[in-house]
C-alpha cells in the first residue's frame, strides 16, 4: 500500500457513527463550541506573549502583527470550518489529512499536533504560574522562588539577591487539576470553561475601556520602530516576526474541531464555533494590544505579566490626574491577574481536551496502540490518553522556558494550517460531489493564500525553532515506521483485499 493512500470520507463517517453508547457523548451545542474556541484563544497570547512580542520584535506595530496573524487565522479558519462540517471527526487536522493527503501525511500532522496541543497547554501553564505567583505577591504571600520557573532560570528577589530555579511547581499543579477535570467529562469541562470565558472577556473589555482613557499617544511613535539591522528586530520584518510569535494567541479555534464527535449537530455548529470564536477574539486582540502599547513604552512590556504592567501605568496616571476612575484602576491590576489566572485555566482545558482526541483518532486507525482508544465506561472520555497528555504537559511546563515552548507551538500550528489549507483544495478537486454543509468561499484563492500566509509566518520564526521542529519530525518518522506503518488498519484491510 502506498504511504499516501487515503481513507475515504464514507469510511471515516461510518467509523465515527459506530461508537454508539460506548463512544464519546454528543452533548455540545453551538454556544458550547464557541465558548470553547474563545476559551482556547484568549489566554497566553494576550496576557503574556503580546507584550513580549511588542518589546522584542514589533514595537507599537504589534497591532499590525495582530491583524496579520488574525488574517492568517481567518483564512485557515475557513478551511477548518469546511472540513469540520464535512468530516465531523475528533481527529481534527489529522483526520482531514488522512482523507485528502494520505496516511503518512496524516501521521506527520498528528505528530505535529502534539506540538500545538500538548506543548500549547504547557506554555499556558507556565504563563498561569507567572500570574499566580504575581497575585500571591500582591496579597503578601511570597512563593518559593526555586519552585517558580524552569531549571536554570535566575530569579531576582526583592532584596536584590538571586535564586536559581529547580522547576515550576504551580505549572505542574494546574496541569494535574485540569487533567482530573477532563477525565471526569466533556460536559462538565465545557460548563467550567463557559463560566471562565465570561470572566476573562469581561476583564479584557474592562482593560480596553479603562485603559483607553489614559493612553499616551507618544508611546505610539514611532509606530514602526526602525529595524536594527537584524531580521525580526523591529521594522517590517519585526512585524512579520511578531505575527509569527503572536500567532500563538490565535490558536484554539482549530481545537474546537477536536470536539466534533461530541457536538450535537456538528455539520451546522462546528463552523459557528470555529469562525465565531475567531471573529470575537480578533477584535478584542487588536483593541487590547493597541491600548497596552499606548499606556507604556513597548520596551517595558517584555515581562511575564505585561497586561498588569500596562494597567499599573494607567493607575498611576489616574491617581495623578484625580480621575474618578482611580478607585477602579486601583483594583484593576488585581482583577486582571485573576482574569488571567481564570482565562489561562480555560485555555489549558481546551488544549488538553484536544490532544487526547487526536491520539484517539490515531489509535482508531491502528497508528497508535489499542490502549490509546480506550473510553472510560462511566465518564465516556479517553481517560488513558488524557492522563498521558497530562504527564507530558506537566513535564514540559515544569522544566521548559516559556519562550522555547511558545515558538514551538507557533511553528507546529502553522504547519498544521499549511497542510489543512492544501488538503481542502485537494478534497474539492478529488471529491467535488461530497456534501459540504459549509463551503469555503473562493476556495481556489482562499486555500492557496492560506497556505502561503501560514508558511510565510513560519519563515519569519527563528532558525533554532525550525531546527527543533525538524528534529521532532524526524523522531515522528522513526516512530511511524517502527509502529504505525506496520499496524495500520487501512494497510491491513488493503492487503486482505
């Protein structure tokens, strides 16, 4: 059998329908899916990486980086929406690749999605840890510095002394809690996520409304700082590099597609969840990033909690001017940190929800061992792969710096977007007859453009990130030929004739 043999749409649909009462529960509505998307998107990108990308790459033009990343996300989102309505299976881009580009490409995507979902959750856990430690400091509790960051990180204490961190304990603890929630059930996880989404959207709107009253327009000038002579450090190349880094802020809408087998009406509701969450978050991102770089010089935002820094600056201006908003701004930093803590928790819920379902789909095709497709008899969740994902995320979050994690997640996500964008075009050509509840408009323009823009953002990322991606993919190829190739159900059925 060819490495690029595809799995028919009809077979994929039939296998999904065969789960019956022992399969995943279809309990999610369009509202649930939209809040899952918002829950995944609004997180580390806006609360952590926006400030760092502004400080290191784009300056005030981080707003343009947001627009560029949002545009790339919208193109990819249209492709995901068509796939998710046509092939409503939990495997997301992995399943789409299997239906259009063949088994080997599907495996590469599935392996790549580990970078997006598992390491994405780890990145968020590190950001969550930073905000929790900052919040504890505000209420007079000093967390043990040696247990607050990745090994080797140097933590400067209030008295000026320095401590070398051993591992990030808060990041590990939140991972354990989210893992336990996901094992219990998808409906319970969705309800928790919905409450958290309301809280963090309210916080972001409050930051935009209150912060906009104290913007110093001088902080926007020069809007595009002159390039330093190095690609990606300010100038237009910095905007591109910033978009590639901040692209992490937009991932999450694709994670909605991993819940397709748990949606009540996936053909109708999946496009609503994917595109609806993307539109809401893009608008909020552009507004809040503009406010942040207007409140403080962009060079001051390269910290673990940049939004809190921006609000602190607004508070100082409000007190100095005797503004009636001063009491609100006095407590807003605390609200921002609480919103960030809650918000990052919901991102972890969706990221860690997605990864086990990709593993489940790969195991259902024989590319992973049979235990990876085990469903809990009571909770109806893929509990073994959920626990495995929790272990991987905990290790990555506890022992890896956030900048390395963030760049790996961005390049992994962009690669998945490139492949999905190509796949949707190939499926239109190979199967024009298939029923598509949602169709990408102008697909012969949107699909290639989506692939090109996503690849362009990949090209803007540092070479060391590409090196790590290549090494990860080489490991994946070895695993495929050692296990997946020999145990593929599609290969087995083909050989039997």
